[in-house]
């Protein structure tokens, strides 16, 4: 799995011109599922997102997580994060998981996040054409790749 995580003041996702979901302060998570991903990686990624210390404490240091701040979360599926750009100029998406694999893993990640945070995690619609609006707070943007991170450490 690969994620791009942005600390936001607010974020929203539109589908067919209508707001499907919106959040206040918290995290916007763009999530791509690799064809080799499994349930363990989805659970690991959810834990990493919940515990990622990128919110400021009373001293202005990024030392607090969603678990401590209670911030909102919006998770958007994005297979293009799995693009391979090593050859040529046209990205290859061959490593992106087929929806039969990707959807359950995406849902496992979201459900695990909800369980950890004890609150609803909002989402887009898997496979839909979406427009995402956000105000990046900081800006703070973190990329996490479960494969590169040794995902079970």
C-alpha cells in the first residue's frame, strides 16, 4: 500500500458535482493498493495513519497523532499512486491491485482506522471519478509505502 497523507484544515470529495463527504481539521489520506498487498498490510497502514505524529503539541512541535487530537479522516482510493514511471513517459498501472483484491483491503484499512479512532472515517467511492478539495495545513504531506517501510516493523 502506498499513501499520501495530508494534514488539512478541511477537505471534501465531490462526485458528479455534489459533495459526497467533507471533514474539518484532520487528515486527507490518498490510498493506493498494490497487487501484492494483503490484510496485514492494510491493518499496519491503518495503525500507522492513526499513530502518525504530525499534529502540533502545546509547544508547537509535531508530536500528536489523530488518536490524541480526535481529528477527522477522509480516505480516498487512488490506484494511480501505484504507478510505475521507470520507463518512458506513460505510467504503468500493472502493479495496482484488481478491484476484487483492492476493495476489501481498502475497506479493511478504513474499518481498522475507525476501530482505532473510535469514530467514523469518511471515504470517497472506490473507482468513481472524484474531485478532491483540500486546504493543506502547514503544509504537511507525508508519503508512506508499506513495502518500503518493512510494513510489519
